[in-house]
């Protein structure tokens, strides 16, 4: 496929293109299947994110709050008898562990051997494989699919979404979570404060989405978008002068402050405000991650 569009950036020796054929921004050329297989089956959790699982465990109280919100929305859209969920790219398995605790029948697919082993150790039914046609054909049917921080890594996100749709029962719900890139906050940081485009991370991040381009992709892939929300815009700290880019210690400190805020906003007096706040951010394209739900048409 020829990817036409303007080159809008360069990073790590790759060009970044606003592709008119795909309808979203991505790197060009796109890595081969063999290159991706090596990265995500062997290298990702050892070379790129060696402390990822350790930090998920450290942050687990906060992550469980995040996961509770996602399950609560899914449960609001599905009858009590519809509780089968597939997590594509389930990582170390804690999203599915939360689902089991809430009474869901859970299954995961994860290409990293290290992460899949960890998930299995939590009692998760997990298949250590890429989510390809062969894997999908062996999985059965589900009422919900969770795709968190996966679509930015895959060479053909439309194919992944269509494959996921094929596994959903009628009226099933998908939850897609991706980084919010080229956001208004990032544009202000770049144009007014002279930040380089720190959000570009090829070849690990192939694709770069906004709320509008993610929704468009989901709609073209057979989903009706029904709800959008956001996660805390941690890049607000950059606007306030705390430049954590390349500074892991300051980055973790900023993340700790974000966690503290989110958990306090879970208090009953503030919970409704938290929900409305992140929905408002989503309407304005704000938030470091986007959380968009769709129903199978």
C-alpha cells in the first residue's frame, strides 16, 4: 500500500506522515512482521520497558481504579448475563484479574512471553501469541474486547479492529485506549515553549491518533462510537515547568501526583466530578490517553 500525505516530523531515523490513505498519522515505512515479532515476543519487556511489570505492581491501587471505571462502563451497556471479555495485548494480566474479581469470564492474548507468564501466574487464561488470523480463529466469541495501548504498535490497526469485531457477539462493546498525540497541549508545548515532539517514538509507536482519527478508524472498522473519555493530561506538568522529559525521577514524581489526584477524585463527594471532568477533556481533545468505546454494528 502506498501511503500518501505530508511528512510532518522525523524521529529516530523515521519519517512521520499524515496519511490520507489511512486517515491517521503513522511512521513510514512501516516495520515488517518479522521485525515486530522480534520486538514484542522477546525484546519489549526486557529492552524497551524492563521495569514495566514492576511499576504496574507499584501502581496497582491506581490501575485498579482505572480498570474499575472501564468495567463499570461496560457493565452499564451489557446485561448481567453478558460477561465474557477478551483483552488483546493483556500485558501482565492485571486488567483481567480485576475482571475476574468482578465476576467476568476473562481471556487474554499477549505476544510477550515474559508478560504472558506473569498473567498466567495470576490465574489468567492467556494465549502467548500475536493477535493474527490464526489466533483469532481459535478464541470463540465475547461480549466485550479491551484494546489498551495496542493500536499504536501494530502495522494495520484497521485489520486488528475488524478482527476484534469478528469475535464480538451482536451488540458487543469494544474499549480502545491509545495515546493522544499531536494534542492541543502538545502543540502549545511545541509552538510556544519550544519542546521537541517528545511523543514520537518510532519504531515502537507506529501510529499516532487524535480523538477524531481514532473515532473515524473505529467507525470504518464496523463500530458505532458511543462514549469517549480521557486519562489525566500528565503533560500539564510540562506546562507548569516540571520538565520530566528524559528525567525518570521527575517523571515518576509527576506520575505519583497524578495517581494521588485520581484516587482522591474517587471519593464519593468527587466521583461524579471526576467523570464529567475527563469527559469534558475528551471533548476538547485533552488527556494523555484517550478511552473510546464502540458497539458492534
